[in-house]
C-alpha cells in the first residue's frame, strides 16, 4: 500500500508542478522572444540572410529570396502565436526547430565553416557557433517543447488553461 501512496503523491506533485502557469508563461515568452528577435533581425537584412542560406547549398538559387523573407516572417508569426498561447504556434515552433536541427546538423556533419544564420550577424568562430546553435536547438526541441506541450495539456485538462 505504501508504493501506491508514494505513486499517488508523485503523480499529484507532477500535476501540481506542470499545472503551475508561471514557469510555462516564462518559458513560452522567452522562446517567443527568441523567435521574434531572430525573425526581425533577419528581415532587416534579407540579402545577408540569403547569402548565409546559400552557403549551406540546400536551397535552389531561385528560391533564396523567398526563403530569406518567408522564413523570418514564419518565425515572427510563430513567436507571436506562442505569446498568445495558440496551439498551432507550438506546432509551428516545433516544425521550425526540427528544420533548424536538420540544417544545422547538416552543417556540423559536413564540417561547414558557415554562420548558423540564427540571428543575423556572422559569428567569429563559425563552426563553434554552428555546433552551439545545433545543441541549443536540440535542447529546445527535446526538452523545452515537450515541457510546453505537456504543461499546456495538464492545465487544459484540469480546467486551468489560460
């Protein structure tokens, strides 16, 4: 019976922690700010961002202008959706992070000496910046996004949704 009681206490603690809106809000707003900032910085200089994209050699030349403007706009939209706690914003952020992990992983595995393109200005040590961005995005998609989804689900299920 002690195991059953311990299990119940752990479950209650888990739900209590996950239902707390403040960590959820702080993490959600921080991630939203990251995406909005990254999108705005890239929109200020789409030619430089297109040049960065072209160094990966993954996008046909004819599509570079569309990607260089469209991707930052998507980042801004996803960030704003996250601010307003729209579930489709969670989905869009997850898709964008998966795309970024794929592209950054391609750059790391290919030992490319390119800027990650994350926040505009080129970094001094491009390969180290590429690796850092890859690991950051892996953490975001592997830890932060599951937390946001689970916390939102617990709060909605318990009737404490925002």
